[in-house]
C-alpha cells in the first residue's frame, strides 16, 4: 500500500493492484452515475466516432459499456499496463470481435495512427502532477477530433486524497495545448427528489482542431 504521494510509483502500484482489481471492484451509485453521464454525453456527439482508443481500460467496464451502446463503432483499441487487467477484459467485453488490446502505459504507447475519440475514465487522476501536462498532450496527439476524460474534480480546494489520487485542472491543461480549440466540463452529478448525488467527478471534452483548420 502506498504510504504517501512521494512514495507513489504509478507503474509499480498499478501492476500490483491490477492483479486483484476486478475481484475487489464493487459497483456503487457513483460508478453507475459515472456511466450514465458518460453515455448520455457520448450520445450528443454527431457524427459519432467510428474509431476509439481507450486509455487505461482496466477489466473492460467502460469498453463493454461503449461497444454495447454504439454498434457503429468499427475499431476499438483498449490499452492497459496490467496483463491481468487485460486478461480480465478479454473475457468481460462482449463485443470482443471489434476490440484490440494493447499492453502498455501511456508514456510508452506506440501507435502509427490517430483515432476519432480518445477516452480515459478514472485514469488521469492517477497521473503524477509533474506528468499530467505531458500525458494530456499525448492523448490529444492521438486524437483526430475528440478527447474525453472522466476524473475526480472539485471547484474549490481539493480535499485530502489517497496518495495515488490527484486533482488536476484539466480545462486549463487542455486549453494550453495549441491544437485544442475548445474544452467543455460536465459535472458527474444528478438531482434527485430531495438531494443531489454528486460523484465529485467531471467529464472533460477537449475538441481537437480538424486537420484543415
């Protein structure tokens, strides 16, 4: 277990945790809300991307969700650094004929093409503060048009987080990249009858300038 942020090595931590992550995973209202907000937002994108690159796919929760709801996707590439997570994803994702898995971390990922949508859900909050700008730039460089991440976010000062969690100012980071033309933030929250379910997360959508612009 990580003792402090100073001790946190993302690769070492996730290679170890990847061995038990699926067994320990539990759906809760916040995760279901996260999925609902993501799906609702993806449905607003027109035309919908036909090629998708998912960063940090884990055991395939989001991969299966997206592929099951958007049958027009022609190619889906899912990347994770954990071989155990990828093995779980291969059996978890129903539309396995449309998906290709890659074992890598984002910094080492080697691809010779770009994708309509680059997607990362509950991934960037684990990136070290000193590396987040480089990683965000890498995601943008792999996208033809859309980059979407869903991660922990609060408007005010960050509350005390686990040593492997960080809150990054995604809007400012994306806006600093020359190829990004706009950024939109959607809170992962839902009003109920007498209360609001707030996952303390937001969806961020960076729109990459089209090549002819």
